[in-house]
């Protein structure tokens, strides 16, 4: 489906002056009866710029008359636990859209983002870092999908102070989790016609832990002979990312490395304000801004209302595809990409000076 | 001292006649030759350390090398090598290849732990004449070298479940923070940034941050701030000019150093070293590519610039600043002319050609 929308987009972009003349080949999705029934999605606005950007998504969806209605719940990053009713709602609806939740540094409150992922067993986090046409960056030909294990690894949250001044933090790697993230990565590559999967590790130092991760990846790779599989040590990977990003395609990583690689890749491709992403498990899916840096924003952006809604808009397009509403997804993506390419309405992180609302209005106008 | 050489460099580049000369006044006996342990290492290691040997000879530097062969797949660093380093206090080495998986632990880490080389320093800066995608990069990454995620303590709880310990202690965090601020103070740097993930690893990285904050209070003239590591990675590739000195625990330092080296021109040109209270080991700054690939080894096309600049740092450490200045000036002139460059900088030269160019530029 991504390929079909790309072909529409290519056609539209090569013909900028006459955008909507009759297409020579139309793509018809044939729905089954009842597919148009509205779906409920849990909406968590979050902290900081969260309410701003989720508000943007709500406006665009209304303008499109998308068959989605949101159940909104207020959750703040400094709460101790995600409230019961929110968890029930997500379990019931199976799909959630959220803004960032600010995790306090230090202190005793553990990350609510992590808690959501662990309780719903959302084991894969996916970020698609891709050069957007019209957005000039220092790196060309970037098209990287980072698939990151979301539940264990360095983020197990198991720390203790052995004696005052000495802290141990446990990094847990299990065969079960490594296998399923590897399987997800290869399956993703297979379904999206990707040619290469790269495993990122530091198994020369952490031989048992990352060694186990690598073994699982190698086993799964055998089942997909058509996909090239290779491995790269994480420090070399960071350097290659900034030197020659075109060599990477799909990357599968444990938790911490995935966080850093995703943010680096998002940064080189245009910034975390435009990269879509989501978290998916066997039964549930949560969509949010792709890479985690800046998803809460700073006070200044909140005050001036200049947050970039593009990332969340593109993620909500992924959500629409997940909910089996591909036409709406295509329309939304085309509108957003047109706005980015025209370059008139850009927020500060892309070099412009617009407010969120101006970008939203531009996107709504670009919808057909 | 790096500022003096920069001034020297500018003077040389701008005018042939120097309007201000810098004289180092040695003490009697300062010219006595010093012994330095040399470990060629694996892969491209022998190639690039040999480059350093040739240049040192051409300069008649008062250094002689005690060469020891250490391969990465040995289970321990041989006792005679450790003794030599303890006697000489200074070592220059190429990369030691650490096998992935298997039972052999990293010899690089072993060296650092036994000699207690707690600080690893990489200076990532744009070199004049080498175009990169990022401008105005001048970042020094100071990385804790002995604990953190590289403690090497792992065990398999039950088959299929592995626990790996990340150990952070106040002692180590404090001394790396002290080293970072001292470095900033001595080198006239304005800002120190601590890189952490204390929102998730609250106790471990929280302890690291506390130590940094305590030390920061003693240096009111230096700006101190903190950044979460994922945001840091993105800021590095988006706006690297905001960073000056960065102090980090072990793993983040490894990744941040390699990313910063990559944006500033590649790990083939960034100098660096490891230092402890008593010893110092100099090697290519950032760790990626320090062993190289078979194709580079066969064609002898490894980039010796990083190790040459690191050996200049070593010459300063040994109190031979004029030799260090001459070496750095020659290397930077070769890079800025752009005629002799290895493959990672976009050229096609072999290591030997670059070495000959550097020797020709020495005055």
C-alpha cells in the first residue's frame, strides 16, 4: 500500500502545476460491507507539545471525515501509573494514538511510556527515517527503518544500590524476546519489499547478552534467504550512519541501541519532527511520534504553539492503514508531503517560523 | 598548547615570515630520549604504527619504541607487555580486534582496567581542507573507560535468559567528571555537557549526574548542562556546534564519540587517547575502523592521520611540544592540500604515500 501511494505521489509531484487532473490509472480499494464502520481509538494527548499535536490530528481527521472517533484520556508523565480506565480503553480498542509523556529525570517515578509498552506487550518499535522531498538535509538517499526491541534490554528498570555509591543496573536479554523482534523485522522486510536487514550489537564486549540477540537474528535470517542479512557493531554503526547512510535499509536492534540509532537516523533524515513511527505488539498498537527526542518539546515551543505536527500526522496515517482505511491514509500522506515540499508552511525545526495551527490549516487545504 | 600550535599553524599558513615565534625553554636533560611501548595490533594496526615510526625517525624525535606483538585473540595481554607499559608509562597502540561472541574478552578493555586508564578522550573537529556535511564541529568527548556497561559481568540465568550488569560507582563517576572539568579549564573550553539516560536508568545514570553536578559547582566559570542521550544523538547530527566538551559513561561515550568523529570527517583523522593517573595509552581516537578490513590491509590503504595526530598528543604528553607542533602542522598541511588522501577521505593514496607526503612537509 505504501508503494501505491508512492506512485500517486510521484505522479502528483512531477506535475505540480496541474495537481488534480484525471489520473490515468486509478487505484480502487474494494472494501467489504461494513468496513466503513467507525472505529474507536484511544487518544492520550500527553505532556508538553502533546496536546498541541494530537489536537492537530483530531482537526485533520474531522476535515477528512475519517471513520475514526477518539476516546480522550488525560495522562501526565508524573503520574505513578497509567490509570486503570486508560489501560482498559486501550485493551478494548486495540489501537491508541498518543503524544509524548515526560519522564522525570531521577526521582522515583518510572516511565509511563515503558509501562504502557510492557503491560500491553508492545514489543516492536518502528521508526521510518526517510528523506522527505522538498526538505533539504545534509544527507541524501536516506531510507532507514529502525526496528527496536521495546520491552527488555537496558530498559528493564531493574536497578539497585549495592552499597552507598555503587549502583548495579541489569540489562536482561532473553531468547524469546530476541527471536520475536528478529522475526518481526524480517517479516516487515519481506512484506515491504526491503532488501537488507542489519543487526546492530556490541557482542564483542557484551558477549553473552548481545551474543544471544545475534544468534536469534541469525536463526531467523535462515528462514528468509531472499533478504540479505548482516551485522554491525554499534559504534561503527553510528559512524557509518553519519558518513554513508545509504548503506542501511532495515535495522533490528535491542532496546538502548535502537533508541540512539533511531534518533540519529531521524536527525540525519530531517529531524524527529517529521519521522513517523509506532509501537506494535501481537494484539495492540500505539502510534506516536517516531523517534523519542523532542516528543514533549520545551516550554518555549508550547507557549508559542510552534510544535511540528508532521510526525504525528504521518504516524496517524500509518494508524489509518493499520485500521484498514487505506484511502484516508493515502490522502493524508499526500497532503502532508505536499505541504512539506511546497515549503511555505514550516515550523522552526524545519527552518520556518509557522505555528502548529498554520501547518494544520495548510494540510487541511491540501486534502482533496 | 593546542592553542599555541593553532596560532603557529595560522601564522605558517598566512605568511612565510613569522611575526611572533614561540620558544619553548627546556630544562637541562629534557631532550633525553624516552622509551615508549609500541603495540602494532591487528589488521591495519601494523601499517599505521609503522607510519608513526617512520615519521618519528624522520623528525629525529627523542623517542624509541619497544615493540611488542599482541594479537586480539590472545586470552590475556602478555605479562612482559604490561611490565613494559608500567615501566615506560606511555604506550602507543594500533587496534586490537575483539572477537564477537566466543570466550575471549576484549584486550583493549583489559589494558584499560589493569592500568586504570579511566578517561578516554577523542577530539572531533573539522579539519581545514576536508569538506564534510557539518561545519563548526569542535567537540571533545570524554568517556569513562572502566565501568558502566563494559564491566564484563554477564551470566546466563536459565538457558535463553542472560543478565548483563551495568555498574556505576560514585568513585569512578566523580573522577571522570573531575577530569572533564579540569580538561575544560586547562584548555579554555566554555561548556561541559553530561550525557545520560537518567529518566530510564534513574539510579545508575542518576548517580553519574549527581557526581557531575557536584564537580560543576567548583567550576563556576564553565557552563554545565545535561542532555539525554537519544536527544544528544539527534542534536549531534542536526546542530553539532552547540557541543563543546561532553562527559559520558562508558557505552554512550563510545557511540557519541564515533558519531561525532563521523560528522567531523571520519574516524580516520580524529586523534584521541586514554589516560589514567599513572599511565597513558594513545591510539586512534574513536574505535570504529581501528582494525580495518582485509581489503584495506591488503592494498595498504589505511589512513594513518588519526594515529599521527594521536602521536602528536603523545609527544606533548612526554613534554616534547616543538616536535608535536611540527608533526601536527605537517599533517594538517597535507590534509588541507588534499593531494594525498586515503579512501575514507575521498582519495586513492596508499598509507606510504601519505607518510611520504607528511615527511616531505616536515621542516
